[in-house]
């Protein structure tokens, strides 16, 4: 992800507003502007510099930005874990782009960041996202009641994790 991605992300979010609304927090109008997306990209890049976030965009076969995938809340010490989030433009769903993006980001989490665990949560009824995670080797390990406020209501989430196959502490 670069600062130059902000205009495209804003465009995608505006176009996908109705599509993403059932699985996202309620957003103020400003969220869908280029200025806000620029500020969010800059903040994500600053968090990346601090080692707490790994922000990426999802690209289609032509190299165009069609979504976002992020490892956030990177925790070191004895936990060595991060949280995964992603979304893809409605026009590009069903093509394996989310699966490919999740696989690549989890590879980076284990091979380059040396993490032990990546976690993700989905709404109970978001079976498409659950299939993406399961195709990438994530294992369902629990249910979190009223976990996040999504679309204006506290919603239950299915929790998934992927553990590094051969994690060794970083030196």
C-alpha cells in the first residue's frame, strides 16, 4: 500500500458502500472521501513503520487495486500474533483474489515477520469469508458473542486462527 492508493480505495469504497455495509461498522460520510482514505493510508503506513500493522492492497490480474488486506494489532513478546482483515470489490468476488491475498499476507506474517499466529473473525452468516479463511488453512476455534458493532448492531463473530507450522523465535 502506498499513499497513491488512497484515491482508488475511496472510489472502491463509494462504489461498494451497499455491498460492504452488512459486514462493516457504520461509517460517517467523510470515510468515503479521498481525504479520509489518504489520512487512513498515512496512518496505516505510520503503524507499519512502528511494526504494528502490515497494510496491503488487493490487486486484480491487471495490477489494479480492487481491495485491501491488512495484518493489524501485531503483538510481539510471548504472543507473536496479528489480526487479519480484508475486503474485495464486489465486481471481483468469486475470482480467488481474496484467497490469494490472504495466503500471501499470512506467508509474510510467518516467513518475514516471524509471527506464531494470525487470527481473523467473520460474522456468523458470512460464509464466503469463512470459506476464504478455511481454504487458506485457518481453523475455526470459537464464537465471540456480541464481538463487534457491525451495521449498527453488536454482532456475534466466528473466530479463526492459523498457527505457524514451524515457528522459531526471532533473534
